[in-house]
């Protein structure tokens, strides 16, 4: 299964982001940023299934919530940063 | 025991507050410090609490809500973010030492907009007359912790906006009883305890921020750990170190209680008790009561003095009868100076949602007895 990780500026921001997605029916999990993609030490992100990513980004834009980076997490465990 | 010192802290809380706090001790780790269940549960509880605060005070953005240890901590952050030595700071005549001491320590030029007790129009005028372009900051408490006097803070805040002067509201005695709309008020900061009218445990406080403050603590935040600078973003910028999770979990339950009970109901209950106390006390010979003739001017705090009996003695006598009040200056000598109750101060009774008419009858009877015995 492929997921997207929406990297957030803070834990609280990640929680707001997840809540905004849940409000539109998208399952979103707040989780720590994996070390391999973490650029500044500790951080939190929101994990969203690939099938929901388009709707998720629209919902976040409507809620004026913007991730600082987005990574795709492939089934084999590799990550790739994606440009929006 | 009859507890009438709720302006200091609401010792009698909803049962759910202690339950939540006790549960947190054994089940919650530190928010933002891990991805395991106990840490993520702590994060969730903290976020839920922020959301409840956001709803109660119309904050909008839960990130602007900072957990502090108490209102004094919040006031110190707000004041030290805005004031430098020599700055002109305008305050009401009813401020607590939590405001005046930080200003004194900084070396601010403090101007007191003094006005008579229970005269909101005069209070507004006193601010307007002294407010000028060179005023660095205005600080006003919403409700006097000594007299329960409700200051016209919405209009004072509007006057500040007009002159582009920052405004800090000290909501220590009003949060949980009076309606406070952060967005409408346009305050730069609102500071409040969590352990008074919000019924949270001691060791909790809140700072609502409309701008980016300077922290007075630096340390770990669980974010941007590679940098030696504190994060720019709120609430992390101000929440260095481990959170008081039992306090926050308890505060969350206190906020639920308020939401269920309703601010209007809480305020009208407290006002009814204060009115009853005033009616009873004023009939006692030698007792002078500081009660506004207008209900809208006073919240759940009432001061009185017994002529010829020191306040501390009245407090001790009441304590011997199982009645808890506070006597003296209540950490607010400025309020006493303004109201003319220095140097002796007053006896203060302050009610909460959990007090009853029976508590008030007991207080009045006890004061009667104290006066009778001399």
C-alpha cells in the first residue's frame, strides 16, 4: 500500500491537519517523521492513503493548512519527496 | 468545611477533574516526545484541551493557545514580550501583583488609570485620558480579584485598537464565568489560570496569543531539535520542557463541565450568592460591604470589613468555624490603594459553581457571631 506523509511544522499543526481531513471523511494518522526524511531532528507528519491524497490536498487548501513537505511512502519502504 | 476562596483557586472541582488527572499519571507520557501510544495519547489529550479552549474563547487557531503553569506565568510571558525598560505602560487601578511586579522588575514607566470602584464609565474615561501614541502597552484585568468589579475591557480594548496600542487582558477572575471572545476583543494576549473558574488542577494556566511572543524558558520542545534556537511556531515556542499532563487532562474535564453548565448559568448562580451574602452582611452592625448597586458591575467576589476588627482576625475566626475566606491585601495592594482600603485590606469571599445558599447563610451567621463577641 502506498501512503503520503504530509510533514507539518509542529505536532499541533499536524493534529489540526489530521482533524481537518477527518472532518471530510479522510482517515489521517498523526505520526513521527521517519528519521531518514527528517531534516531538522524531531517532527510530526500526517499519514494519508495514496487513494485519498488528491482530495486531502484540496481539503487542506480549503482549510488553509499547508504541509511544509510531502513525501510518498512506497510499499517497499522507500520515500520520495514530491513537489506539489 | 465551607470553601469561599475560589478567587484563589477553585478547590472543589467536578469529580471528573480528579479522575482525569489521576488517570493521566499512569497512562500518559509526554506529548511530542514519541510515536508510541502513551505519547500519542498525551498529544491527543493536549490537542483536545486546546480545541475546547479554542471553542470557549473563540480563538480560532488552537496553535495560538499555550499551556502555562498559571496566569502569572502567562502574564510574565506576555508582558516581557512587549515591554522594555522605560516603556510607558498603562494599567487599571485594580491590577494584581502578577502584573505590577513584572513591570516593576523590567523598569517600565507605569501609569495607573485609577478610577472609583464599580464605576465602569469612569474607568473607561481614565484610560482614554491617559492613552497616547507613546503608550507601549495597556494591561487591564477583567474582574478585580479583590472586589469582583467587572471592568469595561471591551471598550478599553477598542480604545487601544484605535491608537494602535497593544492590549493584554488578565482574565484570571473572569475565565469560566464571563463571556470572552478573543477574536472580537482583538487583545494581543489573554492570560488566565486553569485552576480557578475553568476548574482545572493547580499548576495549569493558559496564554492566548495574537502575536508571536518571546519565551521566558528555553529547552526541549520535541520539534526542530537540531536547532539551538527555540522554534518560531506556537505553541512549541513557549512550551519548553515536559507538559503538565495530569493538569491538562484535568483542565480538559473542567472545560467540559463549563460547556455543560453554561457560562450564563455559572455567572447568575455566583451573582445570586454574592447578592445574598451582601444582603446578609450589610445588616450586621459594623460590617461594611463592597457591593455594586448594578449587577453587571460585579462577578462572584465580595469584599467586606468589620470596623474595629482586623481583617486577619476575621479570617482566622472564620477559619476556626470551618469557613475558608481570604483576608488582607490579596496580592493586589494597588486595588486597595485605588479603593481606599489600604493598609488593612478586606475580607474576601469568592464563590464558585459549587457553593450553595447554605454556605452563604453559614458565613453571614459566623460574621454575626464574630461581631457580637467583639
